[in-house]
C-alpha cells in the first residue's frame, strides 16, 4: 500500500457469528400455581384465600439465536475517514408472547420461540479533520438504514396483534405477520367524511344484505372507512397494514472544534420515513371523554364546516371514528439539534495576575439540548419509545412525556 | 503412558456421564407447579375460592358485569357526559367488537370457565389426601360457577367456544358451538351441582353456592329456553325446601345489614376493606381490597354514570295515575332531593348531584339509584362498599313461578304468587287485580307480572335477560329497546381479539350485524 500515497490506511473486514439471547424469566417454562394469591370473603371474612393457574408453561422454550454476517471497510485518505458496512442478522426462535384467544381463559400468554426474523442493514460513517493554527475542527456524519422482515411466525393464528388500550380506541394497533416488518401498524383506512345523509344512505345501500355500511348511527360528519374487501360492510376484514415504526434511514452529523479561544460542538440527529401512531390525537381529537380535548375539535365537522378532517362532535363516538386507522398515523421523520454548545476560555496568564494567582482558568459557555426540532409530527415529541418496554408497541405514542429542551449558561473555574 | 491412560479414562467418563436434558429442567423450588398441587382439602378448596374471586372482580360483578346488563336494558339512562364512551356506545346500541366493557365481561366469564375447569379436573378422581365430602362439594361449586359463566355467555353472545377441560397448550382453542349446546352444558352442570351441593352452609362459608342456587339458575336457564314446565319444577323445589321467605324490609335486600337474610339464595360477597377497591385485571392479590365500586358508579353522590330511565321511574304505581296506593318501593329504590342520608346527617340537594335530571310524573327532578348505594350510612368522598350483590333472591323465585303458572293456565296460582311479593310488610301494595292491572286473562296477568318484575327487581341485573327471553318467546307487546334492530341486537359482538387470535373463528363467524 505504500505505493498509493493518498491512502494512509485501509482495512477490509468481514465476519460471521452466532449469538444467543435468553431473555427468559426464571422458570418461565413451568405452569405455576399461584397458591393462596387471591381473596374471596366468604361470610365477610377477608381471610379466605384462593389458588389459581392462569398461564401455560412451555417445556420447549429455548434461546433465541441470531446469526450475524457483515462485510465492510475502514479507509483513511489523509484528512478523510470512511467506514462502511453491510450486515445481515437473522434471528431464529424469536422469543415472543403467544397471543391467546380470550376464550382460553388464561390471564397471560406463555413465552415461546415463535418465529424467525431478518434484519439487513447498511451503515456509513464519514469523517473529516481540519487542522490549522487558529481553527481546528472535525466533522463526522453517519448514515444508517435497516430493513426488517418477519420470515415465519408459528402462533396459532400466524399473527400477533398488540397495542389494544380502552382509552385509545379499543382495538389492537400493531400486527406481526410473516412477510411484513415486525409490529407494523394495522387498522382501517379513512375514506373521507360523510358530507350528507344521502352519502350515508348510498353507502348503506352497498352490500347484499340490509346491514348498514358501518353502523345504524352513522351520520353526516362521521368518517367513512375504506371497504377493502368490497363487501359493502366495514368489519375486521377491512383492516390493512398502515406502515412501520422503523425509519427508512437515520442519520447524524457531529461538528466540533476550536477557533482561537472559542470552542464549539453541535450534533444533529434525525430519522426519515418512519410512522408514529399518535395516541395523543386519539385522546385530543377523539372526543371520547369530557376532558383532554385539544383545540383540533374546534374544527370538527358541522354542516357549515365541511372542509375538515376532524369528524363531527358527538357523544359516545357511535361510528367508532376513533378505531385504529390511518387517521392517527403520522410521519415520524424529524431532524433535531440534539446538543449544541459554544464556549470561550480566558487566557490563563492575565487571569493569574488579576486574581492574585488564585484562578488559573475561566471558561464561559452556553449549551442546549433539544434546541430545535424540525418535524411534521403533531404530537409532543417524535422520539417515541415503547410504553412498558413492550416489544410490539414501539412507535405508539400513548402520550409519552416529552423530552425537555434545556438551555444552560455556565462558567468553569480552575483554581491553582 | 500413565498420563494418556488417565486422560482417556476421564474422557470416557465424560462421555458416559454426559448430561441429560432433564437435569437442566430445574423446578422452581419457591413455586408450586400444577401437577404437585391440589393434594388435600385445603388446596382443592383454595382452587374453587379463586373461581369466586374472579367472579367478584372489576371485570365482572363489581363493575363491568352490571354495566353490561344495565346498559342493554331499558332501566337506565345516561347520567351525563361523564359516561365513558364504550358505555355510551352500549347504551345507544352502537357498540362494536372493540367495546372494552362487554369484552371484559366476555374475557372474565371465560377466565371463570378456565379456573372452574382446573378445579373440576383436579377433583375428578379420588385422591388419598382429599375427603370425598370436600371433593364432591368443591367440584359441585366449580360446576355451578362454570354453568353460571356459560349461562351468561350463551345468553349474551350466543354459541361460544365450549371448553369442558382447560387448554393444555396454546393450540387448544375451539370453534363456536351452538347456543343450544352451551345451554345443554349449563343444564348438565347444574343438575350435577344440585346433587353435589348442600342446602345451607355455616356462617364462615356463607357465599358458597347451594343446592337451591343451582336450582334457581337452572330455572333461569329453562326460562331462556322457553321451557316453563322444567323451570316450574326447579322453582317449586326451592319453595318446598321451606328455607326461604320474603323479608319485611325492602331496604334489607340491597343494604349491608341485610346480607345473607332469609330471602337471599345466592350473593357475590364484598367486605369492608377500609375503602380499598381492586382495579386489577383479575382482582388477584392478597391485599384486602374486597369492596365494590357500585355506589361510586351509580349513586347520587359520586360519578353517577347511569341514572334510572324515565320509563322505569314512571312505571311505579301512583295515586296520581289512578292507582289505589303509591308504591313504597319507589322511595326505597331511588335517591331524591330532600332525602336524608349518611345516617340522617346529610340531606340530598341538587348541588351534591352531578349530571342529568329525570322527568317523573311531569316533574323534572334529579333522581339516582339507591339500591346497593352505601350513601345511607356514609358521606365520605370516594364511595366503595362491602355491600354484597344479591344475584338470586326469593321474590324472583315467586315471580318466575307466577310466570310459569300463568303459562300453564293456572291464573289463580299466578295471581296469588304475585300478591305474596306485593304483600311484603314494608310494601303492602293492594293485591292484583287492580284498576290499572286487571287480571282477567293470560295476557293481562303477564302484563301485571312484567310490571311487577320491573319494579320489584329494578337495577338487580335481571331486566336485560328478561327482555331477551320475552322478546325471543314473543311475550312483549312493544319493543322496549329504542335502538333495537332485529338480527343484530339480540347478541353482543365477539371481541375482535377473539376473532384475531382464535384460529377456529373467522370474521364471518362474528354475530350478525357486527
């Protein structure tokens, strides 16, 4: 390589390996009796205890195995660094709770090795270092993309639904199924708002029986959902995949350095192309309760205000306008200035003189976290985590407490 | 050479002693597994106690069960905007497969079925540690509770999956059975329970199902099926037992002091727990929180989510309507402005009562449910109580029997049974026939009977099932439910989660109209 002077270093790398993941609770395979764990007050005495068995065991439980292979290179070209990697991770024996029908009567679902899943991805990092007498800085950019696909799922119904919450529409919000990314959003599609009684009547006339299109109380101002299977009736079979919480790509840019006595750092971070299920909007716009409505409801449909996407205000949501649908799916892309700081350091010689050799160093600075966020997401914060760390509820914003924007003014003093 | 021989023998030893899988299947030393439990009387009894505990929990009798029944009846109206959406949807007949209230009742009853099945299987064979007397009784209780669960499920949802043993694997779910098959299981369970269960219990065991509770549930099942003859047989067994009578004070039927009185056949037990209410999924845990939230949900001071409908309020006999006497049960069933509560220390005023008003006898007035309301003795903020829910009482037996006699053409017997209920010491309504309720023929007697059941059993979770069976057997002159659509509202929708997760149930198996 010595002969190619432009390249100061080049490393090619490739690896393949297998890891196990055993996030299995202790003795999870056993069907345990909850002995003397509930009370029933026969004769009004609260000392009568009861024992129950409410969760199946699974003697076939084993590790989740992930086979990873990757290929990449690290290249330095003088002031430039480039690092790139392609990888594939295939997980077999995926550990998930098997969803059970209510009628089986178990209170919780057993963990099982239900399927396999594949992640393929690409990572790229570019760096540049600038050196001069007064101005030194470095710039690092990163770019990640990942594609997820469930390859197989061996639950009784070959699907796992998740995210059901009575305060957020009452239906599940995600579905995991072979051929789709894990926990994709799953629900109905909005087909506009019924503008007149004639439109409702025309919809009700569809289909081959006298059943209404949605239900008997559908009225002008209610949402019309899409009849995907064309049977003239909206039911569970008209649900479809509505997008994924996984971004198309994510990126970051870190720029930091010094100019004379100034120092600075700024870190941009962003994701692109992911979807968020905006549960805050279900609460704020759904008019399900007498409280917590957002100002969106001022734009609710009325015979005079027809050019809106907010349905009519009606007690009890008879048309189930708040059911899981793309009405609440939003683009979760954002670009955020995660960190920014700027500081100035006073020269030490003059300080020592002024302070009689007590203080050797003074740095004043301003820094901020989450200073600016560029996003179309209408909820509090586009960085949505999974509530209760549920593996299948990522990207559902159940009203997560938003991250704070901080601005910090500070002084660093160094004493002799 | 010695070294090699030594290493070789170690390796051979290693091969022969290589671990077998069973060594790795460590059993939790702190837990009790299913196959090592249910070995003695106490453990089997604890098993059935847990079935009662589930019946009692928030998803069933302490909350969602009475809501589901009442919201589908014509007894209630919305208390106001505070009524949550899934409840309002049931009240207006626009509930769907995502309705959290009816879904929790569906889920709750199936968890009862599961827990009962565990006990029935554990007690199926004789075991050295378990006495035959306990085994017989406990299995009888479990079969009674399974029957109750399936009676409710079949009547509310129609033909549901039928499990006579608990699922041993995740693949165990079943397709829908026919409604008749579910009722058949109910009947065979209740016949077995009737034989197995004692007629009475000691004070410490009050609340366990008795022989007569099984007979009454069997009678109710026969009435759903329109089988008046068999219903009559069961009801007569209860009457001829001589164990029950009407109590004098109508208030004792829904207050705390009157629990387990001579009129009571089966109660779901709640006990004072210092105001603690168990909101948890299955009502489990060993913290003492055995109260019910009924007062807070319905009563005058509290959330007041549901109030009595104008229809029921105006159904009571009144001198202003030309009746000989105003029915005293009206005052004993509802809170009205000016009523004294909190042992007489507080007075009901409109500013204490949130939400909608009713129109009674032409007057607009704020009226609220009083049955099961603990306000009569407290006024303390959040109202939970230890008042038992009276699931079955003797007045209902007499009225059902009156209905059977009327169907059999025995008018005199029917009228006399109804008049027994009206003659209660604190009620003393003039006997039928009256001016407004003549009893000259079968239809007129049925009309009087339907009125009598409406007012006597108001807000005791019998009206919904009465309407369902009367409608089915063409005993209604007018449809009582304003939103009723035939071939839809007879049944509730199966939960969408059941359709999504049960490989043997598809969308096309959903109940009609949903």
